[in-house]
C-alpha cells in the first residue's frame, strides 16, 4: 500500500457538457413525465376507442393510428432510455466516489500499522465496487 493511487473522477467532473441530444432527451423526459401528459394520452384513447364502432372497419384509419402510436412509443423509449442511462451512470460515479473516500479513510486509520485485516477490508471494498478496474480503464 505504499504507492498512492490516483483518485477516480469525482461525480461533479463526470457529467461534462451535455450534448444536444442529451438536452433534448431531458426536455422530452420532463414533458412526458407530467400528469397532464398522461391524462392527455388517456383522453386520446378514450376518444379513439369509440371511433372503431362509429366508423366500422376502416382499415386505413386503424393502420394510421397503430403506426403513429408505434412510432411515438419507439422514439419515447429511446429517449427515456438515454436519460435513465445517464442517471444510472451519475449514481454509479457517486457511489464510486463514496467507496473510494471510505477506502482512503480506512487506509488513513490503519496508518503505518500492519493491520492486515483492515487492509484486507479496504481491498474487499475496492473489489466490491470495481474501483481498481474502473481506474485503469
């Protein structure tokens, strides 16, 4: 343990400047995660459902509705996955920083003592969160 390891990237340094796509995805997430958006979607379904009975079997109408909802669903899933992945990455970086700080504190407490049990605990902590592999990557 004589060699001082470099600190991993701190959570505040990870994000950097969000890309235009990231900003767009976040704006869409903010828009679609509101209660009124859900209510609007439910209202649209309530209005659309009786149209099947009123218009009978209009295949073109059904094809347009099904295609539109499939496209919107596909795009929303992709955008929401982007924001979810960024949120998960931010949480992981924060956990890594906490674990690294805890490992440093444990090492500092151990000091120069040959407390192999504490050094083993530090190594287990680092292995549990994969800090060594992330730092070298």
